[in-house]
């Protein structure tokens, strides 16, 4: 009888020890798994942030380079138009007997083109399309500058050059290039509207950026002040403060990196990504790990959402 009692006690002790060991081992497995997955999550977050910053740098560099090139091309375009017009004027002048006939031929040749011709006294031979008054020397732009007189001063002092003026009416900024024809005491000019050309450039850039390869869990947004110009997906970004650097929405596990462009285009580029899928995979793995343990651990459930 005593032997049986001792055997039962030993069995109970063994079962107790097994229970204690199993619970302890189960806790160790759970903690090790949590720490491993937490490290994996942090590594994924760091990797995704590096990818995001690199992508934004690529987009920013592309836009800034394209805008610098585009502005240079615009200036070269009006310069070339003026130089070609100058060659035509000199050719026609050699074939024309009188100044009146020359002026008449120039009006016919350049009618409807982005070319204007003015003599050194401020008399329009071929008028620029947006100045309607007859005496253009008295024309004042939106900033009350006598821009025609400035043009005359520019060609007399420097033979050629660029000026910026703000047009009356729509207040759009116009870049003007003028070049002297001293032998005829006149100058030729051509121009482009900054806002119109910028809008065309923006549309071209946005179409190109749309084709930039994005990661599956990433998104891209481009703003011009408060206006959303481009979005790779529908998303509520009302909490974004349009600051340079990282911001996050911890509840939805979304992270965003933003930067402002330092060009004539005032864009704010915002790159975002989510680790929601990685979180879901982790939770599934955890359920599998827990199903293979002997005992459920309440403290793990309390902390599972903090990873």
C-alpha cells in the first residue's frame, strides 16, 4: 500500500514538473517568436523607408533636371526664332527700296507669328499680340513698368537680352527676348508665357511619373499647394501636414515620406507604404505557434498588438 502511495506521489510530482516545464517552455517559445518577429518587422520597416527615400530622390532629381532643361529649351527657342527673323529681315531689307515698303513686307511676313518688331523710337512695326494701344512706348505692364522703353534700353546697351514682365489683364509672367538690328535702327523680340509653358511641362512630367515602377505596397501622391495633381491610389491623407521627412499613421500601419521641390514647379511629393500585409502574416504565424503549445498564455495576448 505504501509503495502504491509513493508511486502515486511520484507520478503526481512528475506530472507537476512536466506541467511546470511545459508552461515555462511554452513561454520561452512565445517570447522568442515575438522577439524574432519584432526584429523582422523593424528590419522590414527600415528597408521600406530606405526604398521610399530612394524613390523620392529619383522622382525629385528627374523633375528638377527636366525643368532646368525645359526652361533652357524655352529660352533657346525664342532666341532661335528671333535670330531666324533677323536673317529674314536683313534679306528683305536688301531687296526693298523704301522704309515704308519694308515695314509693309515685315507686317505681312510676321503676321500671326510670335515675333514683334519695334524701332528705337518705340514705334511698333509688327505689334506684339497682347499690347492693343497704338503708342506702345507708353505701355505699362501690370507692375507699372514701361517695358517697351526697357526693351529699347536693353538692345541699345547690350544688343540683346531677356526681360520678365507681368502682362496687363491676366497678370501672367512673360519672358521676353529682344535683339538689335542696328543697321535698321530697330529690334526684334519673341516671348513665352511662363504659366502656360509650366502647365504643359507639368502635364508631360506627370504622364512620365505615372509610368515609374512602384512597389506593390507603395503609393505616390503629388500636390501643388493644396491641389492634388496625381495619386496612384485613393487614400485619405487629411492628417498629412506636408512637411519634409517621415510621418505615419500607426493605426493603419501606413508610413509617408514627403519633400518639396526646389524648382519653378512648386510640387510636394509624397511617397507612402504599408506593412499591413506583413502584420497579417505575423498574426497567422503566431496562431500556428500557439496551436502547437500545450497551454495558452494570457500575457502574450495582452501584448500581441504592440509588435
